[in-house]
C-alpha cells in the first residue's frame, strides 16, 4: 500500500528541510569558526545547494521553488523581524528617529536616480518607464540581512544598529510606496488611462496611517490583551498571545500593501516586558527567550533559500555582467550617500551606509513584479534586465555581512593612546 496523499505531499518538503537545516548548521558553524556571522555561511550553503546542477546533479533543483519551503522561509523572516523588534529600544529609536528618516530618504532617492541613469545609459532607446522601474528596484533595503548581522554581533542596541534598523524599515515602506507609484503609472499607461495624483496621496497615506496607528494602538491594546490572557491557566499562553499579536500586525501590513515584515517589526517594537509581567512573575520565561528556539529553526531556512535562488550561470554572460556590474556599483554607491543623513556625533557613518546595502528578497520581489508589468505589449523587465538585477541582489546580499562585521568590530577595538 502506498502512502496517503497528504503524506506524499509533505514528504518532499521534509526532505528539503533536512538538507536546508543541515546546510545552514554546517555553513553557519564553518563561518563562525573564522569569526564571521552564521548568516554568511547560511547564504553560501544555499548558493552551493542551489547550483549543484552545474556539476550535473539536478535532483535538488526543485527545492528553491517548493511552496511549503517558501512559506516556512517567509514565516521565518517574520519571526526574525519580530525578534529584532523585541530587542530594540523604542526610546533609543525615537532619539535617532530624525537620522533614520533622513538616512532612509537619501537611501531611496540616491539609488533610484543612479539606477535610472544606468538603465538610461545601457538601454537608451527603451521606454522611460523601464528606466524608472530599474531605478525603483535599487531603492529597496533588505532589513532581514542586516538585522541578522546586528543580532549575531549583539549590536541591535547600538546607535548604529538603531539608526540602521529604523532607516531600513522606513526605507522598506518608502520603497514599497515608490514601487506602487511606478507600477501604477505603468499599468495606467498600458491601459491608456491617466494615473491621478490622488492615487499617489492614497498610497502614501496608507503607509503613514498604518505605522502610526500600529504603534499607537499597540501601545494601548497590548497591555490589556496580555492582562486578559494572564487570567487563563495553561502552558505557552505568553508565546501564543505574542505570536497572535505579531501575525495580526504582519497581516494588516500585507493587506494595505506593505511588507509583512514591517508589521512584525512594529509588533516587536511595541511589546514591552512590563506588558506581560504577570506571566514572568508566575515563572514563565521572557518573551525573547521563548522566541529563540522557533527563530533558530525557521530563520536559517529563509537565508539558505535566498542563497539557493542565486543562479551562478548568470555570471557567465558577459553582456549581462557588464550592465549588472555597473548597476551593482550604483546600488552600493547610492546607499553610501544615505550615510550623510546621520545627525548624531560619534556614530560610524560608514557602518550605517554598509548596513543599508543588501537588497535581498526585497530586490527580488521588486524585479519579479517588473516581469509581470507590460508597456505596449512588452515586459518592463525582460530576462536580461532581470538577470542583471539578480546579480546585483546576489552581490549586495553576500558582501554586506563581512563588510558590516569588519566595520563594527573595527569600532570595538580600543583606541591606542596618542604618543607624547
């Protein structure tokens, strides 16, 4: 007798998880032995697994596109940002809020303009909408990559860490707004209609209302929600209530067109140990301690999967590599401009600029949307442009962890006293 249909469906996912978790642990342990963060080893393990087909071993080619694995990876990055939000101090983030806002603004404007210029240079006869969309793909920042490095180095609470995290979240929101506006204009042109200024105002308003509303309502409701839950008896109530809160805000963010990770980060930022004091007083662990085992399981899946989606064959096409190389330089240079937005004295501006470099899953999502948009019967992002964006995303994602580790650890070194 064969396995039941449900068992047959889940079997490949279970096998994929064995390989992904084994790769994550081995890769992470190897890089940690050389003083590098585990996330870099997880990314490299994913690149290795995802490109075994180049050596003639194609049995694992389907892993990168498994819906079950992708779903677990997306939940993993939601947990990561929720955990980072829990580790962040709202007062410290508020203190560097002006810097975060200015850094994020420069980090959206500069790369977008540079990306538009590069696309115009390489594709002068293509539509302006194509140039604009390529520019839009460069404005994103993958907060997940940088957040993991800061967490590994215990730097989430540093001034640089707070500015980077705040700016990366704002950057994500701004980037999604830019994407929605550019995509809306392209769709309107393709339909032969006008894209009204009112639509732009509505997109921006939704993002602002969500962030302000989430922080305000969460501050008001979360103490009452945890107080009510504390009256129940049973194991795991603190974790269950917190995850419901996290998923709820992540869901609301997705509903209004923002990335779910923005809602998850906001949820972690809102929750304070004083809100669930009744649970800890009766012997339960702190929320950040309860999250560790779940995050340890699911978060590496996301980073291995990101590595698996890097196709090394793209690096063999010299025509694409030329465009991709210049696009990558524009992507890196654009995010260094944002370091000029740091207002506080004594903050390592280069570390902030480096922390904003990775595009990760956000850049891939932007490019993927571009392949679905049409202007006069032609895709906005064709295969060549998409491959170039993938190369840019891969390079910015892989180079950021070691560069950020180098810069932050350099700042930790004791300064030698000046010679008399």
